């Protein structure tokens, strides 16, 4: 017989067994404790995995930073910081070698700025149209085109630019060669559009619908609502899109080397030029290991890395100030 409850106490049966309901309660309690212990172990394992991934990401950045500093500083010390950054002549293989990278720095600044000035309005207006104005079927087709544009390899952009844009620029302006800074800007403008469109559209869609409904209820038109309510509310996401576009433009090499002429001239809109990235890509293959030329290329990479970090810090600081304001 099973035991029974007598005067508030559990009495076991004649065979020493506990009552059935008590046994079931203990079994379910043990299972709950085991389940809770398993979940806690799973949480601890996942937290450890997340921590390791985060440490690896930071470690990669630190490793790249340290490697570029260690590899790039010797050439800067040997050439001189002023001569290296402000020198206007780059001729590492000449009888009188020179290692001035000011033309590369200015070209990268002008090319990136030109691509952003032309690409941001087009990308932003496209994102507004897709997020707020386009019919669903039209938006679906356009999103597919934008995604396809993002998946095109850089070398294909460069090939199309070399076949189409270079002859067109040469013919329109009557130049000896159409491989110019203007051609590079046009190619970069097209290349940064997918990043700007996708991120900006996501930011615009994330704005609460109540903001727009309140604006429309106060008598504003849809266009006024988009530009005076939705767009300011999505400012952080749009700024992030611009940062991604700047990073894509300033870090591109393969497409630019095919349409810019790759000549170390001071930048001019209709002149053949060389960017920081193309300077490294075009000479690293034949620069002798341990030579000053190779070390100077590492220094160019260090300058490019610091340049990108500086742009990110400035833009992020601007975004933070806007948020606090």
C-alpha cells in the first residue's frame, strides 16, 4: 500500500514507499532543476562564444593597426614626415628617388568627396522613393536591381568604366586620354550607391509610423512629412550610410586603377591621377622586399588607415552632437 498523510505528516506504506503524488512531485522537481541547469549551462556557453567573437574582432583591428605602424614607421623616419606627406613628387625608381605622397592624398580626398557629393543625393532620394513613395511592385523590382548592383565585382565596374566612360570623357572634353579623376569619380559614385540606398532605406523604414501620422494630421503633405519629420528622425541611419559610402569610395582600388590613368600627378578633374589605394596596388608586386620603396608603400597603407579612422571619428562625433542637440 502507498503511504498516506496523517496529522500533516507523510507516512510511508507498509513496503516503505512514498505516496504516488509525492513521488511524482519530486520527480518533476528534479526534472525542472536539471532543465534549469541545462539552460544555465547553455547561456554560459553562448556568452563565452559571444565574448570570444568580440575579443577576436577587437584583436584583428589591433593586429592590423600594430602591423601597419611597425611596417610603416621606418620609411617615414627615413624619408622624413614632412617630405613624405607634403612632397609632390613620387619617383621611387629614379636615379634621384623621391617619396612624396601629397598627390595621392589630395586625389583620394577629391575623388571621395566628388563621389559622395554626387552619390549621396541620388542614393538618398532613391531610398526615400523605395521606403515611402514607390508602389510595392516597382519597389520590389528596384530593390532587386540595387542588390544586383551591390553584388557586381569591382573589376566589372572598372571594365565597364574603361570601355564606356573613358572613351566618352575623352570624346566630350577632347582629351588625349579619358582616364581621369572625373572618370574615377563617376565610377565611385555608382559603386557607393548600393550601400547608401540599402542602409538609408532601412533607417527610413525604422521611423515610427506615429510620427508621420501626426505630421499628416497637422496638415503637412507627404513630401513635407518625409523631409521634415521622417528624414530628420532617421538622421543617424543616413549618416551611417554615408560613412559606409565614404569607406567604400576611399578604399576602392581595382576599379579605380583601370579608369584613373594611374599617374602620380597633382589632382585635376581632367588629369590622369593615382589614389592612395592604387599606389599600393600597382607597385607592391614589383617592389623589392626590404627596400625603401616597399616600406614606403606600407607607410602609404598606414596613412590610408589613419585617414579612414579620422573620417569615421569625425562623422561619428558629428552624429553624436546632433543627437545631443
